């Protein structure tokens, strides 16, 4: 699966790597600043007891 995605990206290997890094950074940004804050009020952590 990853090889097929790698072949779909344009350019030489360094440009493909740059595109992949930018896509990963964009996905992490979207998760941390949009998805996780939106979903955090819906999830209530259980009572944790460490003894």
C-alpha cells in the first residue's frame, strides 16, 4: 500500500519525501488543534486510583 502511494507522488525521491513530511505535519496539526479539542469534552476519563 505504501509503495503504491509512494509511486503516485510526483518528482524525485527528495521531493516525495518532502511532500510526505508536509502531509504528516498537516495531519498532526489537524489532530492536535482541531480534532482532539473537539472530542475531549465527549470523553471523560475514568477515576484513576494509584495505591
